[in-house]
């Protein structure tokens, strides 16, 4: 159970990190930072995800736990803020890669992560995917 909690904590943390990366990319593309903060509030997380998407989310989450552990150690070993930012950016890239290799896009992964936080039944479905 402790591993499951760690898994979802890491997955949701990384979802937030990836959301920040996607958000920054979106801001630079739009050149309108004032409009960007309203987007996450306007989009309610969907809860009608397929079993395949939940399986992909579970797979990506497990990979993200490994990445998170590795890069947390590297972050603590970094000597200065610049080095820490470099490590964080590399970790974000690896996490995005893990999500995409699972077959999901970052937006869908983030949406599932948000929905899992708000829907205990959906969280149970994902936990079942992780255990199988």
C-alpha cells in the first residue's frame, strides 16, 4: 500500500511538472501569458477514460516513479540552483518521454492524473491496472 501511495504521489507530482512544461510551451507559442492561467480552470477533467488509457497511465506512472527517484537523488547532489534547474529540466524531459512511450500524450496523462485525484473510483481502477 505504501508503494501505491508513493506511485500516485510521484505520478501526480510529475503530472504537475509536465503541466508546467506544457504550460510554458503554450505561453511562448501564444505570446499571451495573461490568458494561459485561465485554461486549467476552464477545463474540467474528464472521467470517461478507456481501460487502455488507464493501463497506459499506470505504466507511465510506474516509469515516472523510477525517474523521479533517480532525479531526486541527482537534484540533492546538485551544487547550485542552476545545476538543480538543469537536472529538473532533464527529469521533465524523461518524464514526458515515458508518458509518450506509454502511448498517451501529456495532456491526456495530466487529465487522468487530475481525475484520479478527484475520483476515488477512478483511482481504484488505476490501482487495479498497476497491480495486474
